[in-house]
């Protein structure tokens, strides 16, 4: 009896009973078995509920009539940066310090009707959709919290992409429209003027063609339909060739260039033309944003089983808020100095490097310069050989 009182329902009464008490003992044993089954089923349901809650991507918080938290799942703890021991038993406002959601809870509890809103947290800058639903008999409220930060970011990128491509197309089209109107107004009768305007038409058409080609190239790389023509390549040769090709432009802009590529770097399996284009894009950007008298440094070395190529300049730098977005399509960090580029070069560079199994990143101090680096994996044997020669990135 005492064991059953402590929850051990698999016990049976085995007392020798009189004929008068035997039915009672039998009924008691059957009741114990039945209760054991009910409690086992309830325990299994509770365990399943706990597993579902802990693996949900959305946050779940249950509060009582006084908005004290009675249950919180792992997702909600992550969103509000809480631990279960810190949250349960405390009021919602005390645990989360979010007045907007607390007000939503109070409205839901007072009106006994479902409420919803969108909230941006101040601490970790998350964009949340919150739905509050009152429990049966108005015993409290259950809060569903969905983290839509990534969805909002992608929507912002999509909206910016449409805006940017519209802007990029509008400029050359407006120029072509103005040229055609001027020619129709009589300028076509003057051969020298007509030739000048035709030259301008050619420039604008080239810009449009470049944009279309780069968009097509980017689309093919993103879809994985571009086949890389890999071959053993000395990255130092690419760096030197690109520097030689751009030396005249560097000279015109009065910018010095420094190259540091050790002779004993191993060959990497890569598509020469595409990596060359990546490097040209990076140096072009540095030239564009570096004033006369500045310096562009191009280096290559070994780090973590990969060749790391870096292009550093002493230019205007990139603002911290723009730095995470510079590899997006059409994004221009400094629109006042962005010049004629399409804004696709860095996006193409990122996808090209990633297609090689590497990664690309940027570091910048606004007003002092920018360093953009990308890595290219190498064979383990080459890595071992290079480390023996002592050529590694600091």
C-alpha cells in the first residue's frame, strides 16, 4: 500500500483475504493496474510534448494570469537569451525586459482574444512575429515567437536588388534617350557632332552589355551550371600578370603597388581565367577608392591548408554598417565615389571563390583602407611541404 502511495502502481495486494474481502482486493489490484497504464500514457505524452517543444524552431512561452512564466522552450530561451532556471517563475517583463510583448500579453489576457504583432528586439536586433493566445478558461496565455530576421534580411536584399538594377538600367537608357532626341533635333546633320554622339551611344551600349554579361555570369555561377577548368597554377604568376596588366592604370592614378608572393608557394588546382578575373576585380576596386599617392599591396601565403590572397589598400575604407553587404549584387558601399561599376564584381568574386571551395572576406577601417582576402584550398602534400619551408601567414 505504501509503495503504491509513492507511485509504484505495479504492486499487488497479495494478502490472504476472506471471501468477503477478496472482491475488494481484486478490485484494488485492477484499479492499480489501470492507474499505472493511465500514468504511463500521460508520462509518454509529456515526454513527447517535451521533445517537440525542445526541437521547435519557434519560441513557446506559457504564462499565467499574472504573466509569470510557467514554461519556456529552448528556442524562446535562445531568442531572449535566457536560461530555463532564470525564466520560470519570474514575470515576463522581468525576465525579458520587452515592454511591447508584455503589453500584448496583457491585452490578450484582458480581452481573452488572440493578439499578434511584429517586434524588433533591442539587444540582439532580431525581427520577431509574436502571437499571443489565451488558454482555456482564461487561465493564462501561450506565446508563439517566430524569428523572421533572416526572412526580413532576404526581403531587404530582394527589394534592394530590384531598386539597384532599375537604377543601373535607368542611367544608360536615359543617356541613350537624350542622345537620340538630340540627333533627331538636327545634330545628325552635322557629321562631326553625329560621330561624337555615336561614340557616346557605343559607350552606353557597352555598359548595358557588360551588365547583362555579368548578370548572366553570376546567374550561371550561382546555379552551378559553370564548369571550372581546373589545372595546377602558381598563384604568384596570376598576381604578377594582373599587376602588369593594371600597371598603366595604377600609374595614371599615381598609386604604388607592392607584391609579396613567395616563390615556394605550392601550385593550386584552379580555373586560371576565373581567379584572374577575381583578382582584377579586387585591384580595380582598390584603384577606384584609393586617392593619388596611395598604396595597394597584393600578397599570397599559406594559412590553414589554403593559399590566402589579399589585396590591401590605403583608400577611403568601408563603413562598418556596409561591410557585411559588400558582396551582395549591385550593392555599392560608397555611392558618391562608386563611379561607373555595375556593383556585380564582388558578388561574382564571392561565388567564384566559393565554387573553388574557398571563401572571401573583407576587413576595413573607415577612412584608412580596406583589405579583401580570399582562400584557395591546396593538397595536403603541398601544405606539408610548404610548412617545412616556413612560409605561413602571420
